[in-house]
C-alpha cells in the first residue's frame, strides 16, 4: 500500500517539486494538493492522507493556524512544515500546534526526505562510497 500525501503550498512550482520528489524517492501517491489552509482542511477531511506537507505562508488560514485543525481532524497523520519561514519557528514547541517536523526549504529536498524517513521509520538507502586505494 502506497503512502498518500496531501501537499499544501500556494506556489505551483513548489507543489510540483515536492510531488516529483516524493514520487521518485519513495513511490508515494499524491492524493491531493491545496493552496490555502481552508482548502487543506477540506481536502484532508475528504481524502484522509497518510502525510501532510504544509507551508506556513499560505493564504486565508496560514500553516500555523491550519496545523492544529488538521491534527484534530487526523490525529495520527504526520504533518511536516516545509517552509521558507522555519527560522521563525526556532525555539517553539511545534508539537503544541500538531506539527511533527519542521523542514526549511533552503535545506532542500534531501532534508524533507530525512524527515519522511524518520516519521515513517523507513530505512535510508545505503550510502555508496568509493573504496579508497583499491587497485586491480
């Protein structure tokens, strides 16, 4: 069974990048996308995703306001804040708003992947390192 993901970001390009990454890296199914907090809540209620990737700076109901509502709606669904505004949340206990992980977009898709691995207890792919000094 594939993990189903709801991506919430107002920028089409970011949603496209996250979608492509989660599909190629993990084989996850993107069950829906939303551009604001209200749409995120509506789609989460309808689609019941296994993971929500949520931006903080979204219109109408921002990610910090939407997260507790999403948590109440889907208490077991992990929520990752994937945001340009991660530094604003430093020192905050984000679990109080229902967020399982905060990933700064400037850290790239690999940081998002690390959070996914941790949340779903997935084995990291083996790191391939060249053998130093190997000769034939």
